[in-house]
């Protein structure tokens, strides 16, 4: 379903060396994963026998029963699409290998041996097992069927569902096998583990899983042996983790005494897109070995997004603490960028147009902090409020209060007389409230700011944000232009939180003004106000909610998602908030405007990049202004 696959990690109850009991518990977990329509479920290392059998691994009876149980588990997968990945000890040649079996629809499809064998402190695996690092191109007979055997295997379930397997210590090595397997094409790595629990070890294990998933641009699914392993000298915690390209997608509660299964719906299409455009993934050294592709039956996609990460505000961290930390960091980046530009140009003033809206408020806050960084007085900021035909008392008063509380130099220029004169010059009837009526005001304001900057040896600080740049929601050579644009890579949905973070640290009077700015409807205020003096021209009534536009922008730019997938994700993320018809209409507006307004982006001013998405024509986004959007309609 649009590239999503449900991945699972199971930690069953086991009895050390009791193969029949272990098989029954594993099958119970497997059946649950099948009911949940998981594409694949991974079990802990040596789950058929238990990891802590010690010298019992040398017993022929245990080895024979383990192999028989492995074949039995594989047969139990008949008629099911869910892949089972589980561990058992395999005798091959004159040695014993710690292997992972990949089973689907009644058969073992491949056997992957563990490459790195820990032999330090509490671990002594080399006593029992041989390393499979150099095993490649082999076949093993299981239940009279030849099965590919080697550390050179990866598995292909069709439509981008490609995965590989490594075992426990493999992940902890200097060069984990998963790195090469990811380069070979695996988009998910399943790890069968038996890590002991020590104080703080779980946090390190979690970081390893997250980091390796990020480094490989892959999903990483780990299931570790549980508390029913032998406790002679160590305790096992049954840690299960699923990471998705650096993000922790699911984690169980350790030390659980019953069977447990965790799930995550992972977008394999997104992983593939990220490998194409988000990193130097494809510039790595050529693979130092040949990998074998094992073709599986086509895996079923996720039935829904029950276990997916699909936030309605992808630019905004969900947790309050994370959000605050992110906002403070972004604010620092903005201030550092502006400070460098002011130093380099020796600008005497920072000239800003203040409307009482979100964007200009954030830009003014950045400029005020920049003055502190440079040891300059706030009065070096020349803030202009320029009332026009649509300016309301609410925005005007907030602009004035804000400037006074921050101690900047405030000037007011009523643009209406100049605009009326300009209407006369170009032969425009001011009663006709068309695009010319609106844009005359925007360009008059920009002209004032630019000329004042020239007069005072200053620099115009731009206020436009990423959402407006994406939609072309600005007047060409009006608010579209400045000398340095501090908000250019910040979406509208995030700006509110940036201002709120400042409000949390501000004096009560300033905080009150900032919060009223946050609550004010977004508007260019270029059309006359309503009869009661309130804002009549509300942007989101015209083009759709910015929440939706930012959601579309994120998935379209970052992962190249097609419109049908974006629509599907939006309907899931905004269920109960916006009707499908509004989502569909707003998406059509986004796509049309994004393509048609590229010409504005091709000449935007410099500004700091603060996140992974930017539309600067000098860096992140290069697109011909005349590209057709027919294929995206």
C-alpha cells in the first residue's frame, strides 16, 4: 500500500533446550503477526533452542531436533504471506553455525550465518560456533530441499520490499555486514540478537540500532533473547526495537515475562527515495563481494497505517521538550546568519516592514537578538509600519506595541496616498479590487524599505517564509524581495511555535503581544477590512489551510511522493480535522501553484537554511520555471 510494509519483532517465552516448547511459543507469536498482516517478523538469536545452551550445542540430539523444528516452523508458514526470520544452530561440514532462517509459505528460503562471534567477558561463542563471514555461494539441504546458505544473501519480496539479515554482534562490529547488504539493495535489516542486560546497555543498543538505520537509510528491526534464558551469570531482557532511517519507530518493554510482538509500518518507497536524493549513499566504495539475491513471493503491503509515523505537522516535533529545543536551535541559526551578513556588509541599520503578522514578528525578534549578538543597540533596527487599505486595528496595534517593547526605532508611513497617486498614474480605478490593487500596496511598501535602507546605509531584512515561497504567495518584486531573508526555510506551521518559544521566555507584556500575533488570522491585509474592522482577507480561506500545504510540501520535496500517495497520507493524518474534499482541493492548489510560481523562486534573496527542506535555487531546489505539471494533476 503506497510502499508501506508492516515489520514486526517478536520475543517469545522459551525454555532452554526445549525445542518443542519453544516452537509452540514462536508459532503463537507468528500467528499474531499474520493476523496483523505483517510482511515479516523477526525472532531472537537461536530462538529455536535458546541462546544460553552452552556445551549442549555439541549434543547431536539438540542439533537434530533444532533442524527438525526449523523445518517444522517453515511448514507452518504455508499459506501465509508473512516472512518468519528465526534462529537455530546448524551443523554444516565439520562445524556448527549460528544461523538465521528466512521462511515463507512453507519453505526455508535462505540461511544466514553469524559473521562476528563475540568471545570476550561473558561471551564465548567461538567455543561452539564458526564464523560465517566467508561463507558464500553455499547450499544446505533442509528437509531434503536445497537452501541457499551464506552471509552473501539478501531477500527480495517485490515492489521495493528488500531486506537482509545480520545477527547480534554483527551490528556491534567496526564494519557491520548490514552496511554492505544495504548497498546491495536491502532496505530493511533484521537482527536476531541475544544481548545481555547491563546497566545502561539498552540505551547504547538503542543508539546503535538508530544510527545504523540512519547510516544505511534503512529500517532496522532487532529482537533480543528474553528473560527465560538461563540466568547462570547474566540476565537477558528481551529488548525489541524497530528504527526507521534514524527514528525509533517502536520499542517494547524489557523484562516482559510473556510473549510480546511489536510493529511498525515502514515506508519502503520513502527509503528508496531518500537513497536517491538525500545522501551520498550511492557514492560509497564498490561492494567488496558479490551478493546473492533470493527471490521471495510478493509481500503484502500494510493493510492500513495503524503503526505508521504520519504526523500532520511533519516540520514540528511532537514532544514539547523536543519542540522547544528545535525552536531555540532554529532561532540561533537565523540570528547567526543575519549577524554574519550584517558584519560582512557593514550595514548600519536593519530595515524591516512590520505588519503585526507572524512572519514580520519572527523576523523582528531575530533582528533584535542579532543586535545583542553584535553588541549593538536595538535602535539600529528601523521598523516601519505602513498602513494600507486593509490594515486592521488589531495588527496595527500589535506591530506598534511590539516595536516599542523591543526598543527598536519605529516609523510609520501611510502608503494610501502614494498608492492612490500610483493608481492615477497607471490609470487604475481604485474601486476595482483586483491583483493590481493589491500588488501596488506590496510594491510601495518594498520601495519604501529599500530606499530607506539605501538612505541609512542599511539592509532590508526579508520576512517571507517557506510556505509562501512554495506557493508563490508573494508579490513579485514586492514582499518577494529583500536583501537577506531570515525566514525563507521555515514553514508557516513552525513559525507559530518559534514565536511561542520566545513568548515563554519574555516579560508578560511582550508575551501577551506575541501570543495575540499567533492567534491572529493569516492575511496580507491588502483588501479593505470588514465592516466591523476585522480582517476580511484571510489567506487560508483563499488557498486552503497552511497545515495541509506544509504537509504536501514536506512529502513532495523530501521524498518525491506522488499526488495519490500524498492525498492518502493526508487523509490519514488529518482524519477528523479536514474533509477529503478540502484535502483534494488544497492539494490541487498546491501542485498548480508550486509549478507555476517557480519563476519567483529562481531569483529569491539569500537566507539561512534551518532544516532539511529549502527551496533556494542556489542549493536545494533547481527546477525550470516552465516545467509542466500535467503529470501531477
